[in-house]
């Protein structure tokens, strides 16, 4: 009897240790642990709610998939995942407050980034102070990554890449456009995009004939567009977000500003741009982080085609996912793979695994430079043709040729 009591005590002790570690055994050999809690302050409402909700779709795509797999594997223990969302109402300062709440009150172990460079910049301060890794997909301003932070990682190509591909494409067109008008919102991301064009276009034989900024979020842009029209530019660039892109396109039509190319940094890739403008959205270009036509060979998760099909099924929509959705899913994949590589849920171990991560996904290569930003993934150029998005550059991933030059408003 004494031996049986001793055995019972030992088994009981093992059970206690297993529970303390959050592990259970279902009987089939799979060990499960406590849920991993991720937090994200996001623009569910406010001026950037369209982009914020696309970001949420991307996170939720991965969340459904990873939990169907039983969760993230940490040394053979499967942990399902929860994502706790807080609405920052498109306010960067509020985003940082909510991020602190997610960490200190809601027990978020890791952070998925907010929407936009401004919110990402404020949240990066919180991540650094807390020593909690933040993987983000929607803050492209390099200013975020030039402060020596160790806990913020961005999976997307940086801001200076957004519209440079349009310049490269333009050099292949006939007649080659030679004059450029640059309009820009005054936030860090938009200014970085604009400056990259001001610096790059002249190296390709193009002259900047107009370069002006406007208040971030402004939709009263008629005066600015009228000034640009007076310079008769071949290319009209806008560096801003969805609301500004729509406003500038409407003003261009109203004022009969005709250019060979209209290209905007953010906005045209979203379904809302076409919904808002109808046929007037046709011919517009944008630099895109990702399109369904890219030809990457992922080492895990889904292929591009399977991702598009899964998106349409999950959200019951005929629309393809835009790049905001795809890059947001990619942030989740980066965090997942870093946790698996670390074999740990300790923040410093996962941070170190992120710093050395190098994986190919449906979104492209995810690898970070010493600052924590992904400078290794190229962008593509897409154009809206007949109400649909098409990849038009580079030629090796394009599904169709550019419609060029853009016809004048009076002849459409």
C-alpha cells in the first residue's frame, strides 16, 4: 500500500507541474498549452477606418488558420491564439495609451502593429519600454526605424519604395513622361514617399515642376490641384491615404487636370477607391506591397492563389484582398515563425528570433535589416483597368500591360 501511495503522489506531482506549465494531453499524443495573447490597437473607427479594417481582416485570416492547425507550436506544445483589439479611433496618441493597456491590463504577450506610420511610431516607444516585441505591417516610414529600437519589426517595404516603381515603369513607356507634380500629406510616411520621388525622378531624366504638401487628412485640395494643373505635368503623384487620394482624383476631374499618369501611394489598391469613384478610378496607378499576381514560393502557410480563395470565402466577397490585408497576415506569419524558431514565449527570445528571421511567404521574403525593417522585398505597380486591379510592372509579374497614356477627362 505504501508503494501505491508513493506512486500516486509522484503522478499527482507530475500533473501539477503540467498544469503549471499550461500543458494538457488530449490522449492522442498532442500536448496543448495556454492560449497566446496578442494585442493590437487599431483604427476600427476614425479617418483611417477603411485601412484599419483591412488590417483587421489580415490578422483575422491568420488567426482562423493558425487555430485550425491547433495553434503555434512551442517545443512540441501547441498554443492557440487570441487577438485582443482596441479601437484607437485613428488617433496616434490614443493608440499608445491603448497599447499600454493591452500589455499591463489585458496581458498581451506580443503586439501586432496598428494602422499607419504615426500610430506605429508612438506604439514603438511603448514596445521598447515594455520590452515586448511588436511586429507591424502598416507603418512604412523609415523614421520609425531610425531611433535604435530593438523590439519593433516591420514586414513591409519602406516608404521610399512606394512610388519609385512608377518612375521605373514610366521610363519604359512611349512617349516617356518628363515632368512631375508631387502632392503630399504632411505626415512622416507621406513626406518620405514624396521626398523619394523628388530625389529619384531627376535621376531618370524627369523634372519636378510642382511639389507641395497639405494637412494630413485634408479633403479640400482643389486649390492645390489647380496650382498643379498650371504646370501641365505629365505625371501627377499623390502621397497620402485613401480619403486624400479620392479627393485629389475628384478635383482633377472637376478642374480638367489631364496628365499621362496619375499615381497615388495609398488608396487605389483598396476596394473603396473603386466604389467611391466608379469609372473615374480607371487608369489610376499605385505602388503595391503585394498583388495576387506575384510569384513567390512560400515555405509555409498558403500560396497566393490559396490565400485569395481563403479570403473570399472567409469574408464572403468577390473582391481580391488588397495589400493591406496581405501584409497584415504576413506580420502574423513573421511572429508565428519567430516564436517557433525561438522555442519559447519569452519576449527577449522571440525578439532575437525576429532579428534573425529569413523566410519566404506568399507575401514575399520576410527578413529585417539591423533597424528592424524589411528592405529585402520588392514592390509592384498596379493599375485600375475597367474597374479591376491589374499588376502592370515589373513585366515578369505583370498580368497585363499599362493603359497609357491616360485619356483626357473630356474624352472618357
